[in-house]
C-alpha cells in the first residue's frame, strides 16, 4: 500500500461500503529521547462543519476517554488509537480530527521534529487490517509541539480520510484555539 | 440520613468521597466518647474539604472490587493502578471492535449538583480569587490533564514545598529545589511548585506548603495557573512559621483545588503530618529524609 502524502485523501466507505468505522492510530519512533515519547498525547476532536469543536467535552484523550455520543473513544491503554463508529457519530459532527501533542512538562521543551518517524494510519475495526497509512510526517517537522495528524470526515453520505500534517509551534494551546476547544 | 458519630463502622457507604481515605489507628481503638477522629484525613483541617458535590465514583470494571466500600478507602484511590485510575469516571469496556454498536463505553460520570453548593468551574482565561467565599474550584478534564499546573508565590517571603500522594500509595515531601521523578512529575523551586499533568493519573492529592523565614515577613500571594490561561489567586497569610495555602485532589480525573485555612503551623513536618502523610520520614522538623515512602 502506498503511503498517503500530506493533503491526500481516500474514500473509505466507497472502497469498503460496509465499513462500520475506523481506528485512527499513530505510531512514532522517538529515538534516544524517552522524555519526548513520555510526553506525547494522542487526542481526537469532534468538529462541526466550521471545523470547530462541539465543546470541550468533544476532546477525547487519556483523561476523557469518550465524548457525549460515545461514537469516538480512545482504545487501548497506550493512548495511540482512537476508534470511530460511523453510525453513532451525531449529525452535527462533520469531521473527527486526530492530533498529537507533546505535553509541556517540567523538563526541556522538545519539538516533534526530534521524532525519527511519525505516521498516522486507519484500521478496519473488525480485524485491525490497515486500510490507509500516511507518509512519514516527522522529517517536515522542527520545533512544532502539536500536530493535526489526519481527519475522517463526511463526504456525499460516506466517510473519507485525509492526511493533514499541520504543525503548531505554540503547541496544544494554539491547536486548541484553532479548533475552538477553548471556550 | 441519620449520622451516628459514635459508630462509624455502621455508617452508610459514601461513594462520593472518593478522595478521602480512612486512616487506621496504629494501636488504640477509637474511643467511643470521642466523636471527632483527630487522625482523620488532613483535608478536615482546612475546614471545608469535603467535596459533597462530587458525584458517586463510577467504579470501573478493573476496580469493581471497591463497590460499596465507600469510606473504607484505604484501598480505593491510593491503590488503584495507573490504568484503573485513568478509567475512573469512564468505565470503558474497550470491546468496540468485536461488536461495534452495542458495546460502546458508558458515559463518564457526571457531577450531580447539590443545591447551595454548586461546583465552581473556571472557563479558559478566567481569574478567580479563592478564599472563604469561594473556597474551592474544580478544573475540567482538559484543565486537569494538559500542560503544567503551577503554583507560584509572587510576593511575600515564603518558600514553597509540597507533599503528595500517588495512586500506588507512595507519598513524599519536596522542599525547594528538588524534583520528584525522572519525568519529572513534580518540580519544586524556591517560589513555585509545578506538576506535569501528563502524569495526572498517578496523582491522588498534593498540598502546597509555604515556609516563612524567622521573624517578621510580609504575607504574600499565591498564583495558580493552568494551560488555558486560568489564574487562581490565594492569600499567603502569615500567622505562623508555616502555612498550607492550597490542596489539590484528583477526583475522578478532575482536579479540585481548595484554599486551605491551615496556618500557625510550626514546621513543614507538622504541616505534612497534619494533612495525613504519616509515612514520610524526617531528619528534623524542616528536613525530609528524602525518597518516596
């Protein structure tokens, strides 16, 4: 399977009409810096048509494992996967954006550019078969500490997946501001 | 509900007080004519520590053994594993892949408001002064787990320290200039205490301790800040050598910050012991023996 480049998209439910959902997973290799890997957090934001979060409760991460409709949930304890059930996503949610950020800790601030590899992929939730995979997003990163990895979104009655790879040097605060998480 | 303070063993379960732990007396049994247990949890010292607005803890599958235990919380929050602590209030069953629509996780527990004692929240970028009028504020799940939670003495002469308890039961005191772990989870500098909230699932509670120099010293102000620009202000009063201005409790993944009224304490050791950290060892009243008990 060819890796999708930034901005590329694929029609998930056109390729697999009976696909009930998708698991968005992120993989990284941190290299010799465990502090960076320890600080990484994957999250998902449920957005409306204007790409704005429905509310702070629609930010799914390790301390908020699901959202009010329960259509999106963190799966696994390693916080590397978010599971989306297409049929349960509320009508007013147009897209689910997967993000990764380095939590600002007490140590040095480290950018995602220090990662050796970083990919986002979509899996079939029924059998964990890999459906789509992004290119390695790490080489294009530098001091960014938050990143919109990819998104699944409604399209002509179905669902598409798109690789975003949009970084934020000001970290999760800037990303949250951009997606309207902060109220 | 009828309260019988002479027979705590027959008390009805209190699933809402998830952050309190009953302490066992080392030797003597509870005296029946002494209704106040002076060994009780330190949050009582502050005068308003019971978060009666907290909803009953929704016990996850992993921690289901705690159902109905309530006040016998010797085992509850302190002994929860990192994994189960993170699941409090969510009860995910993680079986989505085998039967997608029918096994969706339960909703997170919602706080049941109680008339007269609403849960105080703080929107992004807001400011609030904690004190007798508003003694406590509850951070939401994002404020409780993103970025750093920092308490900084911005005026006055106090040096800060903190005592903390982790989900695995360990506890320690950190004076100025020390760090707690490799990550590090907590960092204490002379004028500030900061917690890396990526590790918040490990935290059960912490108390911030202000130590004033001997002699006359002006009182000050403690500023607590969150990743989204919230700012809490607490007075750093001085009526003794040591005060405890702030406590932080992890309640179902939400941090409850409370202005404490514990003053006129003589030493960090007295403050730490008053707030129920009996396992911490001390070289003297001002010097912790180090390590994590």
